[in-house]
C-alpha cells in the first residue's frame, strides 16, 4: 500500500477547504446580509399591536414545537427538559455490547 504523510497533504487540503468556506461565508454576510433572514423580522415594530404569529429562529423551532403542542405550561416545560435529557442520556444508557461502528449499517 502506498501511504502519504498526513501533514503536508491533508493539512493543506483541509486548510484550502476551510479558506473557501470562510470566504463564502464572509462574502455572503458582507454583500447580502439579509438573504437568509425571515421577512417577518424586518417589518417595523408597532407597540400598539402584537403580531399574529411570532416565529422563532430555526435553532429554536424544536423547542417551540414542543411548547406549542402541550397546552399546559408546566407540562410543556417538563416535556422540553425531558427531550433534552434524552439526548444527553442516550449514550449513557446504550446497552449493546458492541461499541464500534464497524458493523453498523451506515458504515457498510
């Protein structure tokens, strides 16, 4: 097998990919800063009327969906905390004897 050293080849390849993505992100935010924003967030605020539907940003949508689906406030907060705790406890309560990813379907 031919092996190539990690540092000069893969380091430069990853550095080039990082530079391209960073350039894309900076140019996107510099030339078109509002392209990814929700248009409802750009309407001027009216202190006399509440908007009919307030939509959170995309990274809070899972919490918003959980809180809206349960009518009781305490139940919604408990369901939100439980959903987050499940994500933290999933690796701890993993009961399989096999720990490697070698025999999993995604790696075949």
